[in-house]
C-alpha cells in the first residue's frame, strides 16, 4: 500500500539554475578525476546483462507486435467501421487505442512498484545509491517493469517506421526510442534500476492522456454526427496531459532524477567508483532536451487556443491535409509516390499515411472503401 501520509514529504530540491550549474561542474570534474579504465572496460566490468534476459525482451517485443496486430484486426478496425469513422480516422484510431491500453498497464505497474515498494526515493532521492553496488541483484518487481518497458520500446522501433502514421516529429520519436532503449539496457546492466523506474513513472502518465485524447478526437464524429461528449473528454484529457507533463517531466524528472544521478549527489551515500557517470547523465539530459522539444508543441497549441486559431482539439504534430477523400481502383488503394516532399499540382498530402524510413515515398493506409 502507498503511504499517502508521506506523499508531500519531499526532499528539498535545488532550483533549475542550481541544477544546471551542478551538472556543468560535476560532470567535467568527474571526467577529470574519477578513476576509470575506459568505456569498454567499464562496460565489461560493471554492466551485467545475460542472453536469457535479452532473449526474453526480444520475444516479448514480438508478442507486443502480434497483440497489436490482433487487436487492430479484431477490435480497433471493426469499431471504426461500426462507428462510421472517416477513412483517415479509421486509419489513425488503432495506433492511439493500442498505445493508450499499453500505457495504462505499464504506468500502473511502475506506479505500484515505485510508490508501493520504493517510496523512499521521493522523500530523499540520493538514497537511490544507499547500499548500492555493481552487480546488485535486481528486485523482482523492478525486473518485471524493465522487461515490459524494454520489450515495448523495441516493438516501438519497428512500429514507428512500419506501422504508425508518419508525423512531423516521427524522426525525433525514433531518436527517443533509441535513447530510451540504451537507457533501459545501461541502467539495468549497471543496476541503476530504481532510477529507471522513476523515469518511467514521471513520463508514461502523459502518454495515457495523450493517446486517450486522440482516440476521443478521432471518434467524435461518428456516422456524420458530431458527439460533444468526446470533445469534452478530449479537452479534459489534454488538460491532464499538460498538467502531468509539467509535474512529471518538467518538475519530478529534472529535480529528482537528474539531481539524484549527478556524481556529487550520488556520493552522499555511495563513496566508491560510479560507473557510467558521464554516459548515463548525458543520455538522461538528452531525454530532458526531448521533453523540452515536445513541450514547445504543447505551448504552441495553447497559444493557438488563446489567439483563437483553433476552436477544437487537433494533433498539431501531423502534416496539414486538405482532403479526406481516398482514391480507389477496383476496390484497391491507389499508391502515390512523391519525391522530396513535393506533390504534383492539384494533389494534396493524404491524411493517415504511413511512410518508409527514407521519407521519400508515401502510401495511403489500406481501408476498405465505404460510402459515408
């Protein structure tokens, strides 16, 4: 059970300026003075991963892909057809519905593990390194969280390129998945696992709200009729998304996780060699930079609302499209090829497209044509 009486007994944080100054001083000082045999020797000495664990993660990634395909074919696409969603929203709804279901499960698991069994890190973040040592056995509950998250982001690497709708920030999303997988593998191998669960806890709640809001947006017009309840639920979800982003990614993540992993802070409780002190910090700060990048989208959206440029929820990461029409020949999708993003005169960029990795060719998602 979560000890709610301690929920606000937080460790005194530094302010943001102090945090940045600490990083600018601590990391160069660590690089100059911390004894090390080099990156490769540290990896072979301190990183403890075995092939059985890697095999489980790869197998689970395959299962996530199979489960997504099954739910798309048996639940999400049939729902879109039954509800009479537009063709473009039928193409996009399965992606968000799948992600929403997964993030509800994964964040709930991380929250249960962190708040129920490891709440001390909220009261005193440097205790992450109390009684820590290289090769320390990973608690079973944390091990489950890592297997679930690592396999999902391995699945996402494939899904972002080959299954999902390509958007303005999809390349950034691919980079995010690479950094996340590297963080998961390195933090697990070096036994910085409680830190990893903190990262998951502070990030995944936003994804629940975002994907739920998108599901509401895609399904608010059904059989040509607008449903206000979906619009209101989307607005509530976006409000929770923005609030959760500020609390989790702009507050907890930098002023708990980034602060606790700095060499000076870690050595409050641990005085030995801190492996991967540079690499781990650099990747976490890179993740913070991506959070700031996406926060700019949120701020931009609020500006559009305040200035009256938008009157309803939309996904501002998607390319502008002017038509919901699809072209078919003999019941099959017509493929449009484009070079360097330039479209033929009289043709608009289709909604609900997938794109291969080089960004040079687009094809419309195959959806059975129906009269709407």
